[in-house]
């Protein structure tokens, strides 16, 4: 049986930590949450020399062990708790060759915890370009560690890194400096009070709001003859510690690193002047968005048509090949159409994540955050709120988790409450199917009407989030002031491997996350649509044949009338009829009503629900899109999905809180049912009113 060791991957943001993680783990990785909290956790398995396996945890990015946010606390608590199952046998600190001085602060702090700490210097391929040279032997000697000089872009040094991790017992645990020199008397008393504890661990417990086994700040204060300092004094000591560490780092780098400024070639400042310009920056961002949405439509049309037809054919084939009965009906009319309703959108979801990943990998997304801060500040949001609002275009759940780096509670609360207005990828299937039904395929200046409509929906969602933040800012009387700090990473060509892994991971989590819900709901909906109470449902065939006896209808037409009558008098039909009076003013019939109610589980269920409802009792091979296009408005006649009802539906989904998972995360993050309840009723009420006005005006 091969041995497994725990490896903690730690580093500042933008040092290429994710690239190192991907290089080590490849496809052997998974994403979850840390126990008890909603901070994302990436972990994977790496095979090392001599049959050793490494369990690698990619910890949240942090600048130091002086935590200022909840996700940074995750790093400290793991490093302090030896009883944690993920406590590292070795800490691998990833640094960027261009920002070595700043990155080494975190490295020296972790060394003080007496954990074997390996230093990885990433982006080595940029050294010649930036005129940087390193004396690795000198650095290893004075930092008392082993150093892996790597380039994840060129896949250089990875084997050496694996070798060093496998031989982690050879890595020194001696601290770089003696931090207790900042106040010898205080630290001597602290050591006397807790002779069996590591001094730097005690210092972190005193200065940070973290857990450390069974020892906490209150216990330290209760120990006889030991008095903790005031918060102001502790802050001053922390500053002295940081200065002492940087003095050590400067002395080491003075001899271990040389930078020839004359050789450094820097396009970054020139690009920044254009991309963050107060006018051209917004124009360029707008053009990029237009290009993305047009590409989502143009590139995915062929695979989407193929998938749509394939599922329609599979459903028909299942009916023809399997014996008649409840199981065949469940497969052909419930499960297959329900799954087809989500699988059809894989191409567009994948392209969306592809573009987002490329923008992040290239370093451009940080410029977008900087640009948008100018706008956000006027609406009472923290500059850091931009990150959750932009990442909300993928999914509101991790976006709400990302608010943990906002220090002000009120600003964080406002960001949590307005983030669901931004258009997430779960809304994309609803938007795409409705847009394809009501918006023509023509073009304006080379841009498709459908792509422009999709972009407009994204902009409406973002604008509503910002306006809602302004209202909440006034209602909650926020007086706190924070300063926006964002690091501008260097521009770089996106790594194909990183982009591919991101697209694969995000699309997989979207499909399987939604797929489980859709499969369960498809089975329930099929049952509710295939059975019903009373004589109307059971005697449907006799009733229809009697009613249409005088008309010369073909057998196919009679069967369609029977299927429609059965559906109307099934359990789902009765439920839909009950809620129909409330939704008819919006231009919806009872079938759309059922889809709206069921999509509360997840927005994307809307299409799967309609796919299941329209498939029950149908023998034709029509696709979901064709069946929806053929639906007739029972009151006004004409297509049910016309321009007025379609716009009404789009606006309803743009504003409604149709996602119970998001509500659950909001409850967890705010530790109260008050805020998600208000969110549900206010957003859904607003969505209903806007959809009502839109339909009544447009019809």
C-alpha cells in the first residue's frame, strides 16, 4: 500500500498557484467546500516518485498570516491545527519571480510554524525577459529551505518539484528569523505561561480571530501572571514584526537576486493606459462583451441543433424499440426529454466559461474590476463588490461566497442581497430558448439580434443590481468607508491546459449539479402528468371519441386530442389550472406556470420541465423548440410564445429569485432567515410586476 502525504499549496493571489495545482494534479482534482463553511476548496491527487501519493489542497490566496477576511482564516486555521485530517506534511509556498520580495513575507511566517516549507518560484520563463537573475544556492542557504524554480507555462521544473515534495523530510523546519525579538519580555512571559506550545502559534492565536485546537484567546488571558496587550499595542507589534521580516528579506535578496532594469521590456504600462482609460476602457470592454455573446450564438448553433435532434430521435427510438408500458413512457416522455432540456445547452455554457476563463487567465479581468470600481463607488458599494457581481455571471452561489473578502459587514450584506440580479449561467437556457422563439435571426452591423438581446439582458441584470445597491445603501444608512485595493497581475497568454480544465470543471459541475435536480423533477413531473384522479382522466378516450364522433378526424388527430385532454385533467394539469389565474395576466398558460414553479429548484429546470410536459403523450419526433413554437394561446389564439409573452418571461427570469440553493447560501452567509426571505419576496414581487407591465403594454 503506497503512502499518502498531505501537501498544502499556499501563496499570494496571482502567483500562478492554480497553474501549479493543475500541473501537479491534472484531471485528478475535485472542488468542494471546507467543512462548516462555504469557502471553495480545491483538492487533487499527485503521483510522486517511489510510489508516494500526494493529497494536494489548493488553499485560498493570502498575502500574509495576518488575516483580514474569512477565506484567509481558512489558511491559518489549517496550519495551526495538527489534528485536522488535512494538516500538511509539507507546505508549498508558490511565489512569482517578479514579486519575490512581497511573496516571501508569507513564506517566512509559515517557516515560523516549524512546518517543512518548500519555496516554489514560478514564471521562471519571464526572468530573461525582465532582466532577473537568481542565486538559488545562496537563497536556499539563507532562507533555509529547498527551492523549485519552475515555469508552468513551459512545463519546466515540475518533475524536480515532485521530487522535492516526495523528500519533504529533508526540508528544514528552522525559522528564518526570531520574531520574538520585537518584544522579548512579552514573549518570554508568553512562553512561561504555555511552555509546551509553539511561540509563534500562540502569537497568531492572540492577534487573529482563529481557532487553535483547544487553546483560545480567553484561555491565554485567564492564565495567571500573563496579561495580553491592548488591540492598539498588538497592532503596533504586528507592524514591527512585518518590518523585521522585510529587513531580513531585503538582506537576502540583496545578494540572492539581481535585476537589470535596462533589459526589462514592459508593454504592461502601455496596455494599461488603453485598457483602463476612462473612455476607451469602457468601449473596449463593451466590444469584448458583444463579441462574446455573438460567438456564443454563432459557434454553438451546430452542436445544439445536433443535440436537440439526437434527443428527439432517442425518445422516439425508445418508444419504438421497448414494449409499451409505464417504464417505456417514463424513459421516452420523462427522463430523456428532461435531460435533453439541459444537455442541449452544454455548448453555450462551455463557451461562456471559456471566455470568462481566458479573460481571467490573461490578467484582463482585474482591469475590468478596476474600471467598474469607478462606477460602483457612486452607488455605495465597495470596490471589492465588483468581483462577486462579475463572477455572478457564472453562478450566484460562489459569487456570494466571494463576498467574504469584504471587510465591512453592511457592504458585504448589500453585495450578497443584490448579486442574484446578475445573470447567472442557470438563466442562460431559459434566455436562449425564449430568445430563439421570439427574436428573428437577422443582423444589425454584423451583430445578430438574438446576441444583442442576450447582452441586453446581462446589462439589465447588472444595472438592476447596482440600482438595488443604491437603494439599500440609503435604507441601511451605511457610513463605513473602505478603500479599494486590487492587484494588477501581469498580462500573459492564457495557458491552454488551465483554460481547458476550468471549462471542463465548471461545465461538469453545472451539468451534473443541474442534471441531478432535473432527473428527479422529470420523474416527478412525468408521474403527475401521466396520471390523474377521477373519471375525466380515466375515461379520456371515450369522452374524446364521443365528442368528436361527428367530425371526420384521422386516428393521429384523435390521439392528439386524447393526450391533450389527459394532460389537462392529470395531477399536473389540475395544479396548473389552479395557479393559472395568477399568471394569465403575464401572458402565461398553466404549462408555463408549472415550469416556473418547478424551476424554483434551479432556474434551468424551466426548459426541462416544458420538455417533459410537452413530450407526455406525444408520438411525434419534434424537438422541444418546435413543440414550444407550436403551442397556441387558448384565449387569444396565435402562438403562446409571442413577442409580448416572451419578453414578459425574459424579464420575469431576469429579476425573480428562482433558486433555492442561492437562498440556502444567503442564509448560511448571513446566519439568518430574515435576509433570504426578504430577498425571495422582494425580488419575486418585483419580477411579477415588471413582467405584468411588459406583457400588458406589448400585447
